[in-house]
C-alpha cells in the first residue's frame, strides 16, 4: 500500500491504530524517493540505513507506550542543516566533502521527538537563489510542471512535500526561501519569528536574517513541527530565552491588506487573492486597508544587508580551514583565489562581491549603514500596522512558477521574486504561505504575516482558512 500525500496526522493515526509500522511507512517513502529521484531531483542524499534504524527504534518506543506527535514519522532536512555523520554540502562544490560532526539543534530536537530523517533535500547553493537552479546537484523540477522551477532556496523541500515523498521537511528562509517555494509548489511554508528556532548547526548565509522553518501540506502540521523544533538554545546567542504569552494571539479577527502595493499583480494571481479575501470576510474576519510606507525599498535594503553578511560568513571558506582546496600550484594568495573560484558558483560569487563592495571603505556609510536605518523604518511600519490589525495578508510571490532558465540572464528580475517576502524577513516577523488558488495549472500562495512572536495567530488563521478551502489538498500528477 502506498501512503503518498498522507499528512503527519494521517501517519499518526496509522501508527497509533497499528495499521502500519514506522518501518513500513519509512520504506514506502524511500521507495517513492527512488522512483522520482531523476524526475524531480529534490533529494541530494538518502539515508536509508539510518532511517530504517530510526524507524525500528520508533516502533519499539511505541510498543513500550512512548509516543509523541512525530514518533515514527518520516521527514527530510534541507541540506543547510548539519546531520551528524552525514554530508552537509549546502549544494555547493565548496562543501562537497564536508561531513557534519554534530547535529543542528533543530535536527536534534526533531530526532528526540521521534521523527525519522530519510535524507537531505536539494537547495540553491548556500541558500542563495529563488529558483533552485544554482545547486551543484542540478535544478529541482516543480512537481506541478516539470518544465518550471519549484522556487528557492528551499525548492527541494517544497517539491518533496508537493510530490508526496514525505509529509514534512525543514527549510530555511532568509528573504523568502520557504514561503516562495511553498507558493510555487502549492504547499504550506512557515517561517517563525527570528530567534524562535535555533540557528545552531545551520550553515550561515546572512546571520541576522536566517530563519529555520518548515514545509508541510497544512498549517496544523507546521504547528506540530514548530512545537518540536522551537525553544531557547544556549548555543545560539540570538535564540530568545522566553516569548510572550500566546493567549492574546489565539483568535485573530481584524486582517490588514495593503492593496495599493499589489496593483501590478497578474490578473490570475489577483483573482485568487480577491477570492481568498472574500472567503475570509464571509467567515467573519474584518479586512481593513493598511499601508507599509517603505515597502518599495525593501528589496534593495535586503540585498545590501544580506550580501554584506554573506561576504563575511563565507570568508571562512579559504581552502585551508573549510571547504574545497584547489590543486593549482602557487602561493597562499593564489590558492585562496583558485579555491574560491572553483568552489563557489556564479550567484554566490555575485553576492560575495556585492557584499564586499558595500562593506568597503568609502561605501560602508552610503550603503550598509543606510540599509540598516531603512531596515528599522520597515520594522516600524509593521509595528504601526499591528496597532490596528491582528494579522496582515499579502501575495506570497509576484508570479507563479516560471520556466527553467527563464531568468538566467536577468538576476534583478529573479530578485524581484522576493519583493513580498523580504520586508517580513527584515522585520523578523512570523509568516506563512498557504495555497489559495491556481493560475492555470500552477499554484498561487497567500502570505499571512503576524506580529513578533505571534505564531499562534498565524497558525490559527492558516488552520481556519484551510478548514474552509481545499487548495492545500490538491495534488500534482507526476509521469509514471
């Protein structure tokens, strides 16, 4: 029997009723991954022996009466998270030979919760990209149309859930890398508040912007994953020690929509958003017009800050302490140059060079410092908005999934894919992309944005919307 497209709750019911064992569910997932590996290319490593051993332990735990929401459930991790004893490459030649000596905190916590890791998912190199085409393992294909991208950088995780290979995956979101692929692939992508999930053991792109999160089919599954992953971690200095009471966030009723910002959306996407908003209004939610004054400068601000932090973070890969070492003969400086030239891909180099420039003497104040000031203004825009609304609605992306190689010649157009998600990342707010319709054959996502540590509100609205719509239940048909 195949358990494709089952949710975490459906897997839980099967396990609790003894209709299936974790070993059976895990073997089924592994078989589906093998069957689709060349078609979708969403996995870069499959940990078969490790997964089956974990499934056997889960079955034993359940037999002994030790059962949690994730015990025995197969999941996968984005290849940006360290899994002890396994390769963690960030889909870059630079880290092709790196084997993690420890588990990332969220990997450890999910393992302790009983989840069974079946492998690592594909991603844009060092999480830099919006199409999952910069991976050294080749591009991921969108399960809804194999000639389209799945989004990035967590495209492998989004595609794996959309194709029904696993019910849930971890992802990371720096400027939209969970929410954009979730929208493109018709799944639920959740980015919690900055600091709620530990970044320890997650290879850094931009440290003040990196958010670990999840890709699942439903908002209720995102909630299950969050409860297992979140919490203070002494190994991460940005991990919050405590969060406000969630009671005040349980029942959002007033929703803000900055309509003027989305006047240039394609009509098919606008139609989906309008229908979703009407559905919420008919269910008793009040929709009010709001404004985010500095929205238009968010993308430029994000790329100045994120590239500056990337330049700093990736300077450790010099061929001596970390990463690929060139075989080119010469002095130390030449070795650095050749190792980095060979190890990094084009997009990563572009962002390193941009970041190095904005941090350089004479340009620091004009670019980096100014970007930080604008970041504060954007954060304040959201704070002001949340004085009058409980949550904010927006599109997740300005387009549906575009064609493979369609944007190769225009990086700035690719960067525009994040225009609705980067302001939220700059502000460190929780947000979720939920499926809200289709433009032709391709999914459309709606973004739900909450105040700092308002995860309960975001999840509550996601669950409520999915209780009155069925877009999250739609499934792609892959060629056999």
